[in-house]
């Protein structure tokens, strides 16, 4: 088998979950305020959004925060999953796999197959940062 092809296949396997590449430290050195809201986000979320050009994922999360069924969840687990080609699905669950929100994203050039952002105490963070 072609060694270059093996490396390319390995890279594809490695890069499927964005959370394997970002938020690799416990906690966050800095927190960033989201203008016009009571929410903040961590270094890991900032790095994910910057490097993947995916600020829209945070916008999706924040757009649901006025809904009573979302506000009722003190802990929110937001997942972005690649469904097919450039089509994604965003889900929010309560941390126990009980899905509260589901939205289809018809097109995205997000470079990974999945990503997870947690929201707790008005702070958006990556799971490794908790």
C-alpha cells in the first residue's frame, strides 16, 4: 500500500472529532465576554471557532437560550455532527443523551465530523476544559 495514502487516511481518522484538537488544558487561562449577553466562553471555544471559522456554531447555541425548555437545563451539551457531505446536525441534550433541540445545518465547511461544546453557568467550554 502507498505510504502517502496511509498517512492521508490516518490524518482523516485523526481529524474527525474537533474536540481531540482543541481545549486540551484543564480550565481556561482567559474568558471572553459575548457582547450583549451574560455569556462567556473559554480559550478552547475561542480556538475552535477561530481555527475552524465556526463562530456560527456559538451563534446557534446562543440563539436557543431564550427558549423555556432550553433554559430549564442547567447543563447543556451541544453537539455538531456531520450527516452527509457538507450537511450537519446540531443537537442539544441534557448531558444524559435526552435531546432537547435538533437543528439541521444544510451547508457548512466545518473541517471535522463532529464537535461538542458544553454550556454551564453561562459559560461555553469544551469538555476537556471543565
